[in-house]
C-alpha cells in the first residue's frame, strides 16, 4: 500500500476492505466538479478498465464502483475495485486519467514521490504487483488503510 501511495501521489487514500475483497481509492479535489464532468470521468474510467481487461484477457470487469463525495468546497472521487481483477497497470491508468482530467484541481502531495536517483519506480511497481498477488491468494482478515500526512505515507491495520 505504501508503494501505491508513493508511486501515485494523485491517490489521497487507499484501503483494503477484506469483507468486500476490494481496494478503495480516494482522490481529493480542491473543488467539487460539475456533475457532468464527474459523470464523464467516471464513465471514461469504467470504459478504460473494461478495455484494459479485454486487452489483458480478463473475463469481465469485476467490481467497478465510482462515486463522488462532497465535503464543503472539497470533493473526494472514490473508486472501488475488486482485488480479483485489479492490477498495477490499471492503478497507473486510473491515476493518469485523474491527473489528466482534473489537472490543478486534483490535490497531489508534492513530497510523496521523490525525483532523485534513489527513487526506483520499478521496485515499487514490483511491490504493488506482489501485494495484489498476495491479496488474491491469501485471506487477509484485517482492514488496512494507507493515508498521507505531512509528506509521509502511513498504513494502519484495523
């Protein structure tokens, strides 16, 4: 989970829900987007996931739930994906779509992804693949939540 938040600073929080066997992603927006924009981006993400799965040879799209939650002037764009069909490539694609569609409105932690030579994205991508693979074959009983706080990434086991 740490690697997901480090590699994709667009993702505000991520949680694993064992009862649902799903990952929940939240993207924070500095303003509530118009309903039409939210619906268009949601449909683009849904169609992109289905196309990605078709190219990768997956059967069906699994659980794809997308919703918007407003809190004052801030909005949280939520995406719920089942662990059975999600992949690191899909997470990357979703983050790219969010970054391209919401631009400056998307709240991104500037300190979460170092630009120096020590940052090894391939190692983080391998860690993400390993985590997803482990969650697919193992029963994890506890809920896990990854968040950002003051330039740090924290993961809690609940």
